[in-house]
């Protein structure tokens, strides 16, 4: 729809961060990449679709922040003194930050689609999408939801073992 397009219309590049397994540093790499791009003068957003382990709010010290609604959807949490990084994570929607998310595929997929279509990102140079480990439904849902947009690419995080 037109409204869906509008929320990502101001995003110039979308970058997925993926891996085949957990614990390899996807969230750390996503966070560090966002900070490096911000330090280079870019406007950056992070979409944390790691629904079972949303660690980016903790890494960026905004765990206790709340997400608000506006006319065009959810307003992301703005990070840092300069508010230069926009962040959306399921971690902001849980009652307690350490609550487990025990959902079946359709509910996870619906939330991912909602994150893609209903977050008012504004103008960003880069949107970094931190994905869960593996190659599950969430990845397919994320790529399907982002397919209409100009995807810059993906970073695949691996380990030597």
C-alpha cells in the first residue's frame, strides 16, 4: 500500500546482517556498523528482528525506552545524545526486557511485516536489519517484506569453526 511505501520511502539503503548460527556477533556487528556510519555523518536506523534475543537495546543503553505511536505508525527510539540512530526492537514491546518470546511462525512473521511497514523511519542513509540466527521463517518474512524496496545487500557473519 501507499502508507507502507511511505515509511521506508526516505531510506536510501537497507542492509541485512545474517548468520547460519547463533552467538557469532550479528547484533554486535550491527551495532558497531551503525555507530561507525553515524560517526561518518550518516543517518542510521537499526531494525532488530531478532525476536527471541533482542540485545541491541541493551548494547545501546536504551533498554527501558518506550515506543510511541504517531499518525504514520510507530516512532522508533532515538539513541545517543545526538539522537542520530533510530532503533526499533521487540525489546521495547515486552513487559520486562528479559521476557522470553514464545511465538509460532505466523505471529513472528506478522510482527516482522509490521516492523517493516509500520515504523516511521523518516530520512535515513542506512537501515541495518539485525536478523535472528539461522535460516528460518523470520528471514524469509523479512526478505519478502523488504523485497519492494531498494536492498543494498547483506553481511553474512561467520566463524572459523
